[in-house]
């Protein structure tokens, strides 16, 4: 850091006001690339006259991190948040390996509201490690920054997540992000830059374990398109306990439409509802078999919708699970259709499933105005290899359950029927099903399949709500 890093800021005030001045300072290397960041600021200053404030980055102290295991630094971030009188002012800067140092200037303690600065750090196992691991760490300075940050990390103070990365077909390099959430944050706080995971594989994650810090992860499958347009499978933000150990799977067979979680509250977003005599939908994209996982549509995830009233179509919409329809006020039998399609373009790696058609049936009237729709979302569990391939056996078990949001509790299954196709739905075979009430198990004859298995599942619960889901190329056969 050079002597030129002192900066002044002049504040002109016609009347007394409380301000929060702050400065993020970068330093460039010999090639003109940013190689360090410095943060300086003041949580609050009350000004009654024109004032010049000087921030000198030379007074900032370098933040340092030492991990228990051998590591290489992968990236990091620097985030601040200031919350006063229901206003949130926040900003994050993420960076990769080109940034070598982070400096923090000491600040006074905030007297009103919340003031936090969050350091994000990612350290990975050396190249060539037999069992790869990744530290994703967040260190929070609450109400003030002081001293010389020197973080000595021990594995016992973190949470461990043993992650398995499946692929819905061919080997693929996923994009990956690990983020945290503070009680005030309405958006994610990155712990580092975008990473890459060569799947199928297994990686051990070591993450921050604090009561007020939630951790979430996103894993993106983009196929032949650029990574910003990926299907970003996302985990529900969770506050972990120190020393706890967990397992998590990504893109395991059983992919189907799911429900999105509000990361701030932990509640499910409403995917469809009725307002007056209008029914609307805003369906999410794929969910895999890991509880709490969800994704929104990438550019390759097309989702058409249609609503029928007493068997008559009220209109179709072409993309991204959205639609709005006017419906009769009187009690009417409604059927809502959602076609989720994975667009197979170019040298695609995502092979299964290719499409999922979901049809919900229920009776509705104007009395249901202002309520979410009581929809059942099937969920599946099946034993596959890391390429989502199942064995060629005559009685392959596929477990089926149903979930919904906090607005509707599914009843026990009064009916559970399954059909199997080995030619992408041209012909169907009735499949034996064991109905256990809250779960059904289909015994699929995989010995008849050559490449993929397509399933049609029909569920009805004790409240009379039903769903029929057709999953084309649901899983492959090895």
C-alpha cells in the first residue's frame, strides 16, 4: 500500500444530519489489476457544519486467516451492512485469487441500529489432493471494526458437510457458490468467487458455524450456455452448530418441479394462488432429492402453463411457469398444468429428465379468494450411481412422497398409482405400488429398459387433492 492511499471527503450540510461515511480502497499490481482491498469508515457522524473527513488506508490492518489443514486461497469477499430506521445500506465485493490482501480500518462503535463488516474467505485443498475439501468462512465484525484481525481456524469450531455431486447424465463442470446470510441481510453475502466442481465427485465442505450466520450453497448446471444462465440448484440457508457433521447431495436422480424457500424466513414462497376470481401461477424450476433444495429457471428451463375449468382451457402461457386466468365465482373443477422442459441444445450433458408434466386437480370457488392453491408436489427417492443411472433389475424401488408449503398439509394417500414407459411415453405398463399412507413405493421393472425409464405418477390425498406427474426419461439405466 502506497502513501497515496489517503483520501478526503468533504460533506456539505445545510442542517444537522447523521451520516455514515465509508470508503473501500483498492490497490493495483504492476499489471493494473486489483491486488488488495482496504475498508475504512465510520458507523455514524452527526454533522452541524461543512466538514472534511480524511481516511488513510495506511492505518488499516491486514486481515489474516490460518486454517488447520493445508490449503490454497481460492477467493474471498468484503461486505458491509448499515441498518437504521428500517433502512438497509449494504454492499459486497467478491474476488478471486488475484486479490492477495484485505485491510480493515478501526471504526468507532455504532450507537444506533446495526453496523457490520463481514469478511468472506475461501481456502481449498492443494492441487491433486486425494480427498478434496473447501473452507468457506465468514467473520463478522459487529457494531465496530477494531484491532488486527487474525483468524486461526480449527475444524472443530466449524460445521462439516460431506457433499456428493451427481450428474443428470454425462460428466459436467458445475459452477458453485457458498454464501452466508446475516439477520439483517435480504440478499446473500458471498464467501468467495464463483468456483468450479468437476462432477461426478465428492467434496468435504467446512463452513462457519454460528447461531446468527446461515450458510447456503448454489450449484449451477448450464450445459452449452454461459454460466450466468445456469439452473442454479440452491440449498436452504441453515445456521449450523460447531462440530456438527452433515451430508448433502446435488442433482441426484429424482429431479422434478419444487418449491422455493425464502432464505430470510425459511418459509416457502407461494407458487400459485387465487385473488378474487383470478388464478395465478409462478412456478419454480427443478428440485433434486435433497430436502430444501430448489432452483429458479435458467435460460434452458422452459415452463409452459395452462388452466382448465370443467375441462375447458382458459388459456396457455409459454415460459417460466407463469400465468394469470379469470375463473368463475361459482364452485368449479379446476385443473392446472405445468410443463417443465429442459431444452436440449448442442452438446448437452443434462439427459434426465428431459420434461416433466404436472397436472393438479381441485374444486374452487370465490370463497378461496386470497389463498394459495392447495397443490401437492411429488418428491422421489431412488438409489442411483453418480451419473443418475439405476441398475437393470426387475423390481427397482422408487419411493414417492408429497410436499406442500406451510399453507397446506397433505393428507395420507388414499390412492397412489404408477405407470412405466420404456419408449418415452408411447406405451405404458401398470407398475406395482405399495401404499404406506404417507409414502408410496413403486417397484419398477428396470430389466425391460434399454436407456431411460419414464414414469407417470398419480396421487390423491385424504382431502381430495390430486396430482398427476409424467417424468420423461426420469432416470437412466446402466
